C-alpha cells in the first residue's frame, strides 16, 4: 500500500531565501506526482504535475523533481515571498488513477 | 472560464441526519473526484466518477455515496451522519481520466456535525 510522507511538517524561513520541500513515497510504481498548495480554509491549487517518465517540471519560481528509484520528489521555491506562505501537499497517482496524499508542509515566509 | 463550484460552502447538520453536497466541474471536464480532509487523517479519497459511472471508490463506509449526471455535475450523499464526518469535502475535476491530466479543485464544503 502506497504511503506518502512529507518532511518537515512545518517550515519558517525569511523572505528571499531559496527552499526545498520534500516528498517521499514507498511504491515506485506511480503514474505521476503532483504538487498542490492550500491556503487556509481554501481548496487546493495545482502547482506542478510530473508524469512517471519525466524527471522535473518548472513553473516560474517553482521547480519540482522526481526520482522514482529513490522514492522522492522535491519542490524547489526560489526567492521566496510572503505570498508563498501556505500548506504544500504532494500526491502520487496509482494505477487506479487514485491520488495518495502526503500530510503537507506548512510554509511560513517571514517578511 | 469558471472553475469548479461546490455548494454549499458551509453546512451544519445534526447527528443522524443526511446531507447532499454538490459539485459542478469545469465546463468540458468529464471526471469528478471527491476527497475528505480532516486534521487527523489528512486528505482521503472518497470516489471518482467518469461519464456517469463510478470508476473508483476509497475505503469509506456505505453511508457515503455519490453520483454523476449527464452534464458531469456530481453529488455526494452522506447518510446517518456521525460526529466524525465533520470535515472539509473537496471536489476535483479533470478533463479526462489518466496520469497526464491535471486536477482542478473547488473551494470545498465545510461540514460540521453536531
């Protein structure tokens, strides 16, 4: 049974720093790996989707990588801003097209 | 273009009652998935509908059910509500099923059972 883990559970950094969020999964037979952000009391916003055959995806200041052999994905945020403060969730898609979720990393960017 | 719309946004129900939540996907999207989010369990998959057929179901009791209509709108129903059903219920729509399709989420329905 797939398990997705995100460490750390919370992270606080000063504005302007580059940072990395981690996501690990136990079963490498994933169909894709997705990163989302969630603002308090809100729904989820899709950030990046990496298909199983891809190694990374980029969107603006965000870069996500995928290493299936080690069961890891990372989300790199460059030049962090207070508006990046949110909870970041990763999810892997299994063969039933079902998303298995991590518990999230709560990110606080201090001005 | 309009996003995923979930109604109502907030709901308070009493134990034992039943509730129906609605989700209107992005126009043209045919796949709708439902998730339950709680502080203790995080995000958990409930079910997925595509072309009016349930394609996948998560590990929830039979009190949780859903359906999808010909216009792709979806409803989920929870009968005999329990306190533990209090959660944020999220709906996601996708153009089609599959690993290459992005999921777009609604704002959610916050259900409180008292």
